[in-house]
């Protein structure tokens, strides 16, 4: 049976501490079953289909704990019952959570060349020339890489995976380029599992609403480990996100493991620029 991985992101807005790209992977029939059950839950709780579930609205609270949008006036018990039903629609089908979380501060501390390479830039070492651009200012694409790798790890021999993404006009072009490059040129990394990549709204593919819940809660994982007053987020983190244990933290340790494959000429250029900066700083201090 073909597989699908439904993907959404959180933390692409300005001022974010991290960028999370997270997905739920499973057999196509299971994803279809999720969408059917999710739709029934929305109907049961009187959420209009044209509104659907959006994590930012559901988990939002006012100063006095009031809820917003279609959840205005809900009791805490209504909210936890609703969240529990949504979570069960995912866990009962044993869908696999995958994804990556990038520390924005750490990502921005890396060299321009390294950020370009980590976000899909392909470099020809022999000709010393970039073949594809990458996106050195968009950590989304560093995390997106883990969607393909994570989903492929759950695929059985001969099974293809289609990537179902939330429609993002700013990211779709490079996401397609990265996915297809991994599909065609990096089979040693992802096997022969990658199929197509497609973009839909969260109303066209309701499973994207589940991916939205997953990504949103993972983005908030650190604050809600310390402060679990919003117990709906804590509940989702524990049951779907598995407290973040499945999501690859793309920080120094992860990057260090990738560096042996980093093109030597780019490393040399980075080292040369670093020596120049250090020399200038040293001269400034002497003055």
C-alpha cells in the first residue's frame, strides 16, 4: 500500500525561536480514514467545515482563560473532550510522527555557505560551483529534509511515499526541488521510497489539520514542559508528539554529524573568512 506523509510547519513568522516542520506518516488508507474520522469529530462538536481546526485558534487563551473563534464559550471539559477525540483519531491508526526542529539562533550563527548547503543547495566540488541555490535564510528547508528521511524510515521495501504539504507559495518551489533531488540523487539516504510531492489547503486535505496540531504543539514544547496550564497542549504533546522524542533537534550535534559530507572547498572558504574576521576583531581591540 502506498504511504503519505502530511506536513505542516510552525515558527516561520518573524521573531520565532525555532522552526518546526512536522508530519504524520502512514498508509494511504489510514490517512483517508483519519480524514473521515476528523471530519466526523468536527461535525460532532459543531465546528463548521469551512472553519475546520486551526491549532493557533483552538489553543489561544485570553488573560482570563477565555477561548476564541468557534471555541468561544466552551468549558474546559468540552475542550479536553474535543482534543481527546482528535488525538485518538491519530493514535488509533498508529500514524508515525516525523519532523525536525531548528534553533533559529544556532542556524543564524552558521556560515552562509553551510546554511545554503543545509537547506538544499547542491555544490559541485570538482567545478567549485553551486548547482542549486538552497535557502540560507529559511531554516524551514533544513527541517523539511527530515520529513523525507523520517518518512522513508517507516516505509517497507517497495513502498512509495507521497508528501502532502500545506500550501505555502513562498516555499513550494524549493520544497519540490529538494524532494525531487532526494528522490533522484539521494536514494542511498532515503531508499527508493519517495514518490510525489503535492500542495493542498487544509480544507482540501483534512489530514493537514492534524499535521497543524502536531507542528504547533511541538513549536511550544519547551514552554509547556515548564508551564502546563494549557493542558490541551500538554495532552497532545504527550500522546501525539511523544514529548518531542521523535523529532530531530537540528542543532550543533546534528550539524556536526553532517559535516563530513560538507564540500571541502566550502569548508576552506569558511575557515578563511573566519580567520579574516578574527584578525579584524583583534586589530580593533588593539586600537
